[in-house]
C-alpha cells in the first residue's frame, strides 16, 4: 500500500486519534498478570498492541475484544501463564519485545520471541545485559538481535542497574523482571523517560518507589486488576499538531490526548518554534493526565532543540523534522543518537526523504541540522517505519508537487485508520496498491 498526496489543503475540525501505544501494550501485560478482571477502554487496535495481545492469549490468558478499543483481560496472576506452543511473534514492536523479555525471564518455561524483519534487525543487548545480571538465560542472534530464546526456570535476583541510555523500554524490562526477582530491583535513568510502567504498576496496587533518580520495587508481590482508560496517543496526535501548525488557515481540536509530563516534548518544542497550541479541559484519567489540544496555524521559526527534551519527544522527531523543514531558519537537533535504533534509522531515513523533497539538511552522528525552505515533491521510502510514512504524508500540506509515500503498510502498527482520519481533517491523501 502506498499513499499519494496532493499538495496543499488546510487542517480543521475535531478528532480523537487512536489510543496510546505504550499504555496499550502495558494494559495487556499487567492485566494478564493481575489477579482479577481488567477492563481496558481506548485500547489501540493497531498491529503492535494486537501482537502483544495475541502473545498473552498464546500463554493461556483469556482476552475478550469488544470492538472500538474495549478489551477485557481475565488475569491469571503473576505465576499463572502457560507455556506457549511456539515462538511468540511480536510483529514490529520493540516495546512488546523488550518488555516481554523481562517478563519471560521470570517464567518457569522456555520462550522464543521473534518479530518482523525490522524488529529482528534491532538491538536487544540493551535488555539482555541487565537480565543476565539478574540471572536470566537468554540466547540471541548475532549482534544481540532477535529471535531470542529465553530459558525458563531461573530464579532471578534483584539488582541495581544504571541505565546506559535514556530508555523507557529498558527501564520497564528491568522493573518487570524485578516482579519475579528475589529482593529489590532498582534502576537509575540518565534522563527522565516515559513512566507509564511505574504509574500502571501503582494503579495495580504494586508499590514502586522513586527516590531522586532511583526507581525501585520489591519482588514477590502481586498485581490487583484495575480498569484502564487509555488516552489518545500524543505520538499519533503529533502528526496533526505539526500539520495544523504548518498550514495557513488551520484550526484543529484533538481530544482526550495523554499529556503525561514525560511525553510532552513535542508540545514544548513546537511552542519554542512559535506554534499556537492551547491545552483545554485538563483532567486526570486513571492516573494519567489528559487534555484536549487546540492547534492553529502559526509561522514557525527554527530552534536549537534543548537536549533535555529529546527523551520526552523521542517518537515525535519525524513529525518535528517536517515542522523544521517548514520553519524559517535553521533547526538543530543533537543528543538524539537513539533515533538511529528505532523502527528505522530515523535520522538517515528522514534525511533521505528531506533530500528528495529538496530540503537542505546536514546529518550529524547524533542528530541533524535542517534549513527551513520550500518543499518539493517526489517518491519517499519509509524503510518499514510507520512514523516516517506519516511524517512525509503531512509534508504534502506545504509541498509544491505531489508526494508519493511508498510502502505504508506499517502505518497500521500505531495508527490504524490514519488515512481516513487525515482525509477527514483536510489532507488530500489517496491510498493505492503498490
Ligand atoms: C517506548 C519507549 C521508547 C519509544 C517507544 C515506546 C515504551 O523506546 O521510542 O516507541 O513504550 O516504553 P526506548 O525505550 O527505546 O526509547
């Protein structure tokens, strides 16, 4: 499937984008391991979260889907999973695989975790290293790549782990393994990252301490089922925050968006660039802050992105690079080497697409410099990365010629229905077979 985008248009109206991917994965994992029944609403019915759901079904957990994001998980308790018949296929999902590694390391049975070509090219050493220190037995392919074989039956022991990179996936993996470990497990992060695991564990009645930079929990407790209302994903909202910001005449309301402080780097960076963004109806839903976000067109200017915002906007850089391409002046991003190990090398993939569209940029080892200017047209390769596909789709709003985004199947991993929603808001997007 590919997207053909006609140049121009304005973005207006009201929309609720699909549920948060990070929270959807975690709602299935913790719901499955809790005692009792967890009702999830707003669940992201995207391929990534559905792969996690299928993995827990394969381990004997009964999970009902009632459509429109309503999911009921009949928890089996921390020690109630059954050995799966074959490998667990986590599709395209780094979050699914890295968090599951932590959980599977604590099981009495063996598991094999695998995924698609993109996932099988991503580094897992970052989770294997701390898990081995905890006593887990894990075999990987060359370079620490999946498929991973996790040998069950190891009694894990609590460790303290200084995270070598700001990664919520690694933090969550270690803490989830800590549920099965003897003693206390603690981590220190080099910079704050999304804290949905900690919040959701607490929501399930599990004590998670935060003392300064150190986050810790004691193994051997239990999780009590709790209902979860998953807000709209700010990472999906980001494409429309940028779309409306760069397009004269735009005025858009995005409803029920999660605005957890560890996720709002995109709002902070767009505000620095001069965007017109207003938070309305701020409230707390199930332990997570939520708001409706109004965004109107405003002329943007280039900025030096503060490095402390990088982990808080880590998934939003493809969209932000398009904002930078439409801004007046130069935008500089540094300290973002983690972008090189996402669903694609997002610095290289975005630079390639920006070059196709005639946007001047200079690639750095740990970031990029983008000169705002005019946007041409052409054919864009997505490198099997959903966010590269959506970023270049919204670029069409300011393009001078047609843009064709090739290989868009992966959009469904995080944003099923992106094309229809985008069309409804004013993007001139045509889906065609490739
Ligand atoms: C996620 C953490 C981030 C993010 C990913 C989701 C999570 O990855 O990029 O999309 O749900 O914990 P890293 O931990 O690799 O930064």
